[in-house]
C-alpha cells in the first residue's frame, strides 16, 4: 500500500509588509548604535516582503503576552480552518473521511490546542486520531508530515489531514529594548497557514507524490543554537552563532539516512539564505536550479512551520520535478525532519491555488 501526499494549500496573511516599510517603521520607533548594521543584516535575508496579519503599527501596539497571544492565535486558527477546508475540497473529501488530524502551531499558547479547535470548526469525526505539535516551530510542517505518514502506515489505510499555522509577526516589538535578533527575525518571518491531505492507497496514480521513507533528528549538543522564550511582553526567538552551523551538522545524519538513494530534486525549508545552498550542496544538487522554489518562497517571507509546504507546493507545480526527491526542514532544538519522496511519472499537479487573499 502506498502513502500519497496531496497538493498542499498555503494561505498567506493579508498585509504585505515590504522590507522598505518595515525598515522605516523600525527607524521611527527605535534607536540603537548598531541599528544600521542590523538593518543591513535584515536586508541580506533575501526577503522582499512578508505577509502579516495586521499592519506594523497595529502589531507594534499590542501590549503584553496576553494580548499578543490572543491576537496571534485567532489569526492563525482562522487561516488554519480555511486552509484545511480547501485541502479537503481539493481532495474531494468531506470531514468524515479523515482518520488522523496532525497540527503544528507554536506562536501563541492556548489550551486546548489547534487540533481540538479544528475538530469542532471543521466538523471532523469526534473519534479522529489527533497529533498536536505545539513546540515544533519551523520544522513543524515536515515533522507533521512524518507523523501523518507513520500513522497511516501503522493502520494500513485511511486518510490524514496535516495542518500548519503560524502568526510570526507577533515577534515584532516583543521586548521593550531592541536587539539584533528582534530586527533579524521581524524581517525574516511572515504569517501563514497550510494544509495537506495524506492518503493510504492500494496503488499511486500518475503524478502522485509517494512517501517512501521518513526521518527525524534531534541534533546532539545543539540546545543553544536556536530556541524561543516567553516573557512579560510576548514571545521571542533567540539564537547564537551555532544556529548558522547547525544545518551543516545535520547533513551527515541526513545523507546517512538516505544511504546512497538517488535524489533528483529537493524541497528545502527556506529558513534563511545560507540554509538553502548549504543543504542542496550536501545533497549533491545544483543550487541554481534545485533551489529556485525555496528562494522564491523565502522572498515572500519565511512562514515557519508552513514554509516547507509552500516550497513543496511550488515544486509540485513544476513539470521538471520528477523522480525521487527529499523534503527537509529544520527547527529549534536543533531539530530536523525529512521525507524521501517519489513522484510517479505520467502526470502533474494543477497550478497552485491563488496566493493573494487573507485566507479568512
């Protein structure tokens, strides 16, 4: 029995905040001796614009962890509901057809979580199996797909719905003092949601994307590379110089898992401008051609756990993406997750969904 991954639906938040606009807002609100250097670093990420749930002035004006968390969760939840509904409709399925629900959402704290909310709002069966990832962050989309594939293989059939949603603009002005990380991550991240249906079928059809293998990793001695903190003002992401070397340290584990299996294409998490070429070089792929979809995704903002779905959707709209490939993402911890995928020849996915619109 084959486990097949459908076409992801990815929705971006309604406000497009350009790098020029964000830079002007930061200059207006903050002063720091190193601000010019930090703004140059922000521009070097390759992000031209990022989708936010609200304009910078509104996001900046939210006070405290409570107000920020409530606003971030409401926006992320509503986009998740819409993306999930579109993914079901695209697959020709109804809420009662889903056996497993996998969710990933990190950027606001809530109990119950996004998984419970989606069961009611989508009308899923009350006995649906739920896997809720609350701390996976940027690796969440890939980690969620890994769980969906494993769950279906374990039951010998059925369908899973994987939903990722993040509201990363909540990081903007999350601390009263300005730091390099605040400028860099405010410029890098955007808000979005994504959903995809994973199915166990007797035989994959032409154009289907078959999951041949899955993998995950907690990189040894990497806890101080990249992490998140909750404090009185909100949530912030923290990192050290180890974050720049951690993806390279993952590669021997990744290639060891692949064990010489051919890789003709890759969907790489667009975590930053260095992650894409470094990962592709480690996989033996040409960055100029194999990295196009990741670079295009990054130019529109890093969507955190949703980002790998965006890159995968772009890749699936490309008729030249055929044969075996890898989808790989990285996250805090330092963690990684990957899927070894084969695209069945003889078909292609339809063009991607419209990228404009709020998703609400």
